C-alpha cells in the first residue's frame, strides 16, 4: 500500500531532488525509499530509528 502510494507521487513536484553523489564516498539513499520508510514508521507509531530499522528488517523479505 505504501509502495503504491509513494510510487505514484511526483517527487520533483514535492521538492525532493536526488543529491549528486560526490566523486568519493557512498551514493545517497533513494528519496522514494526514505519516504516509504518514514511513512511506515508514522503509521506504525515507530519513533526510534533503531526500532524502525529492526521492524523494517523483520517485515521486509530478503532481496536477492
């Protein structure tokens, strides 16, 4: 449900812009993925980033 909602949003119109990755270091996270995680936490009343990480890992199926 959250995936479908966020995937339909025009992220540029909402002011989200993907940061340009520097020549060194790791690339930035996808804005859509971060918004999905934020909405998940909001709906499930998760306020702690550590608990959000734990809940998301338990909820998401492994990819690959």
